[in-house]
């Protein structure tokens, strides 16, 4: 009779246990509630114009969230995200002000960012540096590069030659939505596909869940970790380009603190900072909650300071909720374990 | 091609200057089960890790199917058809059963993961093994014994021709062990070669054809199982004879030390009452889910209690956290050494000192390093822990020596009651005997000893009084003299009636 409990959980239970679907649903509920509250407080919240703006605010947070989620799922962290955003912004802007074709500049920028990603991956996976330290180093380096490319000045305007670039990354629209939104959506689809449907994605989860077990099963954990850092670098690069296109110039402190916003978007969406668990669907929820709070509180007239405090509280509470749920799970697991042995 | 599918010749391996293996040879034929035996730290796991490509050998030759292999890697081993089930569970707990089984060799359909196919194939493997688990269950939600079965399924699903099982049964239930033996026999009949490592010597008769014995990293002997006796095997392993399997000392019963009344903690501990007296070892027997571990955890303050009274030497105790229990003189030797027993990334010295820092306090609350060193030396000597140096990480010890370390760190301090939860799991015959002697010694010193075990012969052989638990309740109690396996089993299966009628107890 006591064996009944050690049987496999129900189908639905299994579905929800996998990858943390439960937290995604919780976050989705939270998002709906927030939208309803802000909608009631301020009917303009749901106006077409605001929704468009809101989505455009969410897009970059979603992108860096995707990158950080990849890295968190491998059981690591990427602190260099914000600096890579800044580096991407400054490198591309500097090249464009020097008269380089914008698309060539974009390609060069992408390569620079990928180098940082590969470096992160090598330091962490190959040389076993603690990810916090390794990416703290590259964070400082990338910020330094952002400062040095234009001799410690923000750049001038990237000029009329870059109108096509600005149109593509910022103010252009397709089907009524800003391009920025389409770009992040497209990248989300690609990276979500990779994470959920390909062998690389599976290896990323396995690496984060139990690196040694993955290695013994023939998974190349160095490759999977490096790939995750490269995804993060690509996402940060695109955000840097968006920032550049938005302001029409390069700013040295672009992307400041973004690495932590990315952590927030990930964990609100249920990505575990301990690795092995999380869904990019959750990152969408996390980034949206972030954006809705920013936007809604702004609408409600709350000053920046209050916005910061509210968002900080949300981050802590969402993770706290998760911890409480998990410790209950752990308790049940132990009970089952005791049952398993006679 | 020679008659052997695996030949290891003169294999040597050192860790930081300490010889773990010295000129060891081993041969495996196809269609046989070879038992690899030896004390804790004899080098069994190390040898198998060399065969599996996880460690590289310093010297020696490896031949697989007659082919000499220069550089063995996990990947190469897999290609050669070698599958190793390691002593420590190695699963990605966040992934599902099927995902774990196919990890590293996922099935693809037009470049995408083919989860449907993998689930179907995993279900086939599981049903061949008689394991009742859905392939899309997340591994972390399974009990340890089921996880172990998944690990076995994973190894078998590779269609390996050479299978290494490093203590596969230490976490399994008796039904699962039977299923496993069934599988082993059928694999053997299909021509696979199986190397089987276990400290449960009584298992061997069911499956084993030949035995190879190691001692202190050296090769001792290989014999056919039917040509040898258990006594011979043991003396080869230990280097001397073990006279009594279950040494027993008689001591007069004294005062009651610990009295537990109506202890309740969740579903797993319901109204448990018992007492512990001077001069006796109380054994706790039971089946799956009997709540024994839960009971000790609640008693020790590791889990919250819902109610109940605890009296130590007739004084009521309030135990809300482990520190309360330790201060009162109750210590717990937990069953899961990796998770609850040791800080595996700390050194042996630090592990021994950790619960005893109050004793080792020097001036200004620093740790008295001389006292610490002496304590470690004493512990290592008393329990004959096999180590190269007390500064090595606890997880570099062999499995059985880790277990001894968990016991040792508590025995280094003064206490009144010790709760042993499966103290002999995964340790060799000689070390088992040492633990029994130790318990007897504690008993004669008038300390309270509570001893949980799932091995019937052991509990019948050592305990003076046996409590049987089932479904979180105490369902029986026998003095050692009158207890039998049948009686214990009868009580251990006395589940509550589904209608809610209490079973007569
Ligand atoms: N990674 C390591 N670093 C240092 N020493 C090690 C390492 N692995 C094993 N050893 C040492 O090698 C010796 C053999 O260990 P091994 O794990 O092979 O023993 P075993 O026969 O499997 O024992 P058990 O039955 O307890 O599992 C031990 O003395 C152990 O301390
Ligand atoms: Mg071993």
C-alpha cells in the first residue's frame, strides 16, 4: 500500500514537473493580474499606442533574458551581458561614424561580441573558472573596450548613411508592430527551437542538471556551455545594436546593469539559478512582467525610485515562492526515498 | 582471438603519490559473471573506472575483444561496448527517464530530437527490466531505488557486451534485486560479460561464476565460485579470518536512557513510542516507507515534529533543531552519506572537526589545531579509515571509507544516545564487523544505541531488542531471542486497513 506513493506521478504532474512549467504558469497568472490592475487604474494602458510601446520596452529585456536563461540553465551565470551591450553599441556606432557601411559594421560588431562569448565559455567550461569570477572579468574588459573604441567619448550621431540601420533596428514597422519586436520574436523562436528541440538544447539542460553525469554519458560539456555563452553574446549584441539605433549614437554606459535585469527576467519566469531547469516561455513571462511594471508604474506616475523598489520586491518574492515550493517538494521526495528502501 | 573479452594486465594507478592499484590483472570471458571483491578502498571502483576510461592508468595493458587499447576514454569505452554503472548515482535529475537513457546519443528525426521515439524505446527497455515507470517521468521525482534501476536500464539500452556494475544493489529493494538478477542471468546467457561488485556476499551465489579478489590495491586471487568457500573468499579479502560475523556481548540491562512517547511528524511518523535502555542495542526493522529515517530525523530535530514527548534520563527535552539534540547528547549518523553525512568538498580533517568545534575551541574562539589533529588521528585509527592524508577531500575516499568517516565524526565527541541509520550500507565485511564491535562497545559503556537496518540477518544478529515499523507506526517489538525473520516480516507488512480499521497491534 505504501508503494502506491512511490509510483510515478500522474501525466499532468509529469508534464508540470518537467523543466519548471509550473513556475511559467504562475508567472503567467501574475502577468495577467498585473495587466488587469494597471488596465483598471488607467484605461489608456490598453490603448494600441501604449501596447506598442510596452512591447518595444519588453523586447530588449526579453533578448538579454534569453541569453541569461541559456547560461543559467547550464548552471552558470553571465555577468558580462550589460558590458557586451555597451560594447556592441559603441563598436557599431564608432565604425559607422568612421564611415563604414552599417551592415559591415554590424557584422564586425557581432564577431567582437562572439569573441567575448567564446572567451566566457572557455574560461568557465574548459579552465573551470567559477563563472561569477570569469564573467566579472570579461564584464570589466568589455566595458573597457566600449570606452576605449572612441577614446573615452560617446560617439557623434551615426549620420544619415545609417538610416537603413536605424529603420531596421528601431523605428521601422511591419504589420503595425515595431521591427524591434519582430526581431526579438524571431530570435526567441530560433533559440527556443534550439533549446527545446535540438540535441544541443538537450545537452545544455543535461550539463546544468549534472555536469559529471552528462560528461560520462558522452556529452561535450565544454561545447554546450560555450554555446550557451555564445547565445548570450549574440543576444547582447543585438540589444546593443537596438540601443545604438534608438539613440542614433554610441553611448559608453549603454546596457549598464542589464546582466542583472536579465537574471531578474529569467528567475521571475522560473529559470533556476542552480541550472538544469527553465523554459524560454518563462523568460517571456519574466520580461513581460518587468516591462509591464515599468510601463504601468510610469503611467501611474510612480517615480523611478518607487519603480525600482517594486521590481526588487517582485524579484525576491518570485524566487522566494519558488524556494518555498521546492522545499516542500524536497520533503516529499525524502519521504518517497525512505519508502523506496525496505 | 583469445577466450577473454576483457584482459587487464599489470594495471597500476597512483593518486598524488599514493598507490591505489599495483600490478592488477583481471580477465573476463563472454557469457560469465565475474565478481570483483575486496575491502573498502581495495581499488575495485578505480580499476573499473580505468576500464571505463574515466581514469587513465599509469601502467599496464588493456585488451578488449583481443584488441589492445592505448588510450581509453569514456567515448571509446562506449564504442567498444563497455557500459559502467557507477557506485554513485549519476543522473541528470531534471531530465526525464527517457532523456537520461538517451543522453549523449539522442535519436533525431530530420535534425530534431525525436522524443516520441525515445519515449517508446525507453518504455521497451524499462518493460524488459520489469520496471514500472513512465519514460517521461522526471528522474528527480523518483525514489533512489528507482533511479538506480533507471541507471541500469540506461546501461543496458546501449546493447553493451561488457557490463560493469559497481554495487548496483545497495539501494535496491529485494524485489528489484530479484528482477536485476533475472536480467543479469539472461544477459549472461546472451553472451555478455558482466563484472559485478558488491559487499553483499550472500548475493553472489545467485549469479556469480568466478571471483577475482583485490586487497590493498593488489591482485590476490581468481577462482571459480563453485570451487571456493565463503570463508576463503573473506580471508582472501581481509587478509585474515573473521571469526564471528555477528559478535555479541551480553550486558545487564540498566536504567532507561531515552523514552520517546507518541512522536508524530507528518505522514511518515505516527504515534511512535519506544524506549532505549542502558546495555542494549535496539534495532529498527521495516520495509519500504516504514518511516524509520523520518523517525530518527524528527527525533534529532532535523525535521519538524507535530507532537510527542522525548525524555532523556527521565528529563523532558525540547528538540527543535539539530543543535538542541547534539547539546543534549543525541547524535545521528544519517544514511545518505553524500547528502546528509559529509561536506564532500571539505577535507577529512575538517569533516571530523565540524560537529566538534565546541570541544576544539581554543583561545579567542579559534579552532585548536593540535586538538583537531589529535581528534582526526584518533578517529582514523579507531575506525581504520583508509586514506592517504587527512587533508584530502572527503569525496576522494572510497565509498565505504566515507561511511566510516560519517560514523567517526560523531564518535569523536561525548554523547548519550546515538542513532545509526543504515550504518553498514556499502561497507565491507571487515568494516561491518568493526562497526558491530563499536556498537557493542558503546552498549557496554552504557550508552543508548538505536540501529536502523534493512538487512535482516544483521539486525537479528546484533540487536538485543527489535522494533518493527510499518507505515510510520510501530507494529511490533521483540526481544532478540524470540524474533524470527517471519515474525518481523509479518509486522513489517501490517499496513493499516484501507477502511480505516486499525490492524490489531
Ligand atoms: N580521485 C581520487 N583521489 C585520490 N584518491 C583516490 C581517488 N579515487 C580513489 N582514491 C583512493 O584509491 C583507493 C581505492 O579506492 P576505490 O574507490 O577504488 O575503492 P573500492 O574498492 O571501490 O572501495 P569501496 O568498496 O569502498 O567502494 C582508496 O584508497 C581511495 O582513497
Ligand atoms: Mg567502490
